[in-house]
C-alpha cells in the first residue's frame, strides 16, 4: 500500500517479535520480494537515530550493489 506520507514505501505492514527474537515478514511483503521458506536474507541496521532494519533477499543483493556502484560513478563524474 503506497501512502501520501511516504510515497517511496511500496508496502506498509506490522509484525510482532516473538520471545526468541523471531519476526514474521508479512505475506504481502514476502510475495512482493518473492521470498519463500528457507530463503536467505541480508539484514542491515541503519546508523540513523531510528535504527531502521533493512532486509534484502540475498539473490538480489548483487543487483542492488551493482546499481548503487553505477549511480555512485555518475555522481563522481558530476562532482568533478
């Protein structure tokens, strides 16, 4: 669900952490990310004061790093 307040957010759901620290990723988000049982995720904790946690499917991580590197190269050229 897109919101006017956060237009870049593709989905917005809530979940609860269990006693063992396990968190269930809501079905809507699992579907969009094509995550299945046993799927590997890379987990990041942002350094921001909010301490946001980011989950990235491991098989998509390489694509994300490549795209980030490509954009960073463009920014470096613009900065010269």
